[in-house]
């Protein structure tokens, strides 16, 4: 018996989309029908062969621009979420036409310098390609005091600024810790003219902690030491990230595309992780350099992975001055050096 | 951010201001979206630009996204439409696309082969096969190629593909079928699969 194959159903069968009962019935039919059997076999076999085609890995470099945009959007979303009134539309990329004085305050604070870390960097990651705001490893500062302050200051005047004192206190505390850890004196929070009306605090509120802008500004000075170390590539990249120009976004630094610090409870740097690419036969391999520092800040050891092979740098290696496990991959002798030294980009 | 969270959960978190959720989302879909765009357009630079633009649109559209819509469908719809728009502005250059994809396959991505890699013979065979498969795919008319990729690589359902491409489901299904049969013919011509047995009902 010949007939036109039931193409739709055969395709569904070949793709595994039929219910088991339907599938069995059609299989039974196909077993006895040359046309249907041939079509089914052709579809299945082709599908199987093509399934051997793996995905083509996306190049790393285009991610930075998107992540920077995501980070900004997230910060804006979070800032917009805090006030009781509805989130302004512009924060997600709409027009600025609606922005009043309060909205401008958010913008001014956000773009006035390296702000405290947003959610993207809450594991203290710094992706160089994200530009200035994230270039400085944020350390233990509370999640974005600037953002909190901005949100608070954008509240309509007269609304009780509930919870608006905590960020100021936390920011100061963080400054203290970081100042100690880096051997840098914590800057006194000098008063900075507020770009927008400062929320009116209830009469009982402690006056010195009322104004939020100083709290937002404090982390700038506090991060300066680390920001300086990262400045050249970070500054270069920030323009690119902001411009969202796809062609301009190249790998800024091959050996070091990310730099991350881990700290102990007191804010002391106890580790640094650098991620990048390392040239190898036939291309490049991912490179990870993990350094561990002791309580006195001296290098204890390191693990270097280029591709899949880990290289261990032991305390004995460190003692013997063997600090270059791979050509161009140089370890820091101390935590202070790890924080201050500029990234080395080429082997 | 947990790795096993659904796209939709991640999107909700991102809407609430968690940029890390977006990073996870992007890591998850970057390579599939890029592969799709590269195979659709055949040009690496363009695929890269389009992939970046796709994710930027995802960022910008996040505020208005509602949990009813599957993130992946949305993502591939954006990618597909961007590619179509780009193609309208500039005719696809088929020959260049073949070169680009073939070249892409020959170069190993990570130089030191991991222990789990196939043996030399198998690897060599796969290395020879891949450019041929890419070329076969690239030889499909673009409307067949896009539905094939959306179905087989992106994993979208027929109704989702219909929505993404703006044609009805029956048309989508017949395009997938033609794509598979055309691929088979091409692979048979290359000797990769046995020549087709006579079959009833050719493609109209």
C-alpha cells in the first residue's frame, strides 16, 4: 500500500514530540510502510549527525559592555524600588525628560566617581572592562551606600527618612576599616554641597548623620589607593564601556582581565585572584592566578592554572624567590604589593 | 545566585536590582545566542555585535518583562529579529560565511586537550566533519536555517518559533522538515551519510 507519508506526524515523531501512544502507533505503521520508514529514517539520521555540531563559544570581550549596562540598570532599579512612590520610568533607559531635582540627585551621585559596589561586584570582583565604577575592588563596604543615599535623598521632602541613618554609619565604619588595612588615614567626611534638597529629618534625629551626600562621597577617597593601581586600563576601558562601541571593546589586558581580592573580617587582604588568558600552542588558554597572603601580609603561596594544569607555588618557592611560575606571570611578595601594582598585560 | 535557578527566576531577581542574576543569565545563554547568530549570519564580527545588542536589549527590556514570557524565547526572538534587520541592510555574503565558519571549526579553542577528549583518530575525524556540517548548514536558505537552528540548537518549540519568526506553525514545521531533508542530501553528496533510499513525496 502506498500513500503520502504523514509528514507532520513523522517530523514530530523524529523530534520526539509525540505522546508515547501516538509514537508507538506511528512506529508500527512506519515499520510496514516503505515511504514512511524512509522519511523517518532520513529525518532521524540527519538530526543525529547535525547534533554532533557543538556550539561555537562566544568571545569573551563583548560581555563587559553588557554587564556594565546590567549593573547600571540594576542599581537604578534598586534605587527606584526604595522610595514608596512608583519607580520613575527613566531609570530603565527611558527618557530623562521626567527627571526632577530628586532624579538628578541620583544621577549626579552615580556618575560622580567610583561608587561603592553594586550587586555585580558583591563578591569583590572587578572586571576591568566594566569601567571606573567597578575597577576599584570594593572590599568590605556595605552594598552601595551611594545608591542607598541617592535613593533616600530622592524621597519627597517631608517623608520620614526611615533607615536613612544606617548607611551613613556603615559607610564610616567601612572607611575606618579600610583605612587601617591600607595604612591610609580615613578621610574626614567633609561636607559636600548636596545637589538636591536634603530630606528633612525628624527633630529627634542626630544632626551630623543626617546629610547623605558625605556618606556617599566617603568611599571615593577610601577606594583611591586601589583605584590608583588600576587606573590606566580602567580609565581606558571606562570610555569604551560607556560608549558601548562594540569595535572598541578589545581585551584590555590579556594576562589580567579580572582582579579580585579576598579579605578577612578585619578587611586585610588575604588573597588575590587574577583571571586572564595565556598564550599557548594553537591559541590561548584561560589563566587563573591565585595568591594567598598571611596575616603579616607576606605571600604564602599561589596556584596558577593555565589551561587545565595547575602549578603550585609553595612557601619554599617564595622563600627562594621563585616568583615567576610562568613567563610574565609575576606574583606579588606582599598583599600591599598585590593591591598597588598595576596589571601586567603581556608575557 | 544559584546555578539551577530558572531563567525566569533570574530575571525577577534582576528586575529587583540584582545585577549578578543577569550575569548568570548571560553566562547561560551567551554561547547559544552567539552560535545561533554566527550560523545565521555567517560573519563573526556581525554575530558578536548582534549578540551584544541582543543582551543589551534584554537589559533595557527587563523592566517591562512579565513572567508569562519565557526568557529564552524572548532572547532568541530578539537575536533573530536583529539578524534579519541587519541582513536587510546588507545582503548575506554566502561565500564569506562558509570560509568564516570552516575556519572557526579548524582552530581548536583550548590548546591543551583535556584528558576526556576523544583519541587522536576520533578527534581528527570530528575535526574533518565539523566544517562539512557547518558548510551544509550554511548552504540552507536562511528561512530554513533559522527555524532549524531555533528548533534543534536553541530548543524552542514550534509555537515559540512561529511567534519568533512571525510565520504560522505549519510553515515552521515544513521548513524544519525541508531543512532536515536538504541537509541529508548535502551530507549524502559529501559521503557523510549513506545515499538516500528512494522515498515517496519529495519536497514540493
